[in-house]
C-alpha cells in the first residue's frame, strides 16, 4: 500500500465549521489559541490537528493582512485631514 492510499481526503472548511473555529479561537484568546486546544473546544469528529494547524496559520495571516490594511487606511485618512497628501514642491 502506498502513502497515497493512506492519505485522508482534503477537508473543506464550511462556513459553519469555520465559525466554530473562530469561536474557539476567540474563546481561547490569541496567545492560547493552539491547534490542540481549538480542537478540544470545537469537538468535531474526524478533525485532525493538522487540519486545525493549517487553518489557524491561514487565519492568522488573514487577520494580519486585515490589520495592516486598516492601519494604512487610518494613515491615509490622517494625512488627508492634516492636508498633506502629497510631496511639497521644491
């Protein structure tokens, strides 16, 4: 039997499964949200540590991008309010 035959089918994260994941992460907090703890709170049969670890990694990247985007938007807004949107002419 090859390694390919032993491979589990790819998990598709439905909206409801993702919401359970987000609830678990929010319950634990950002520092304590680790795959094993998330799995325990979610209590979903067939969910592996690897499934959760991968999803957590992608989720954290998404959160980081969203935070950076908000930061850039706030900076642009602040510059507009100060009246300095462009470079000074020499």
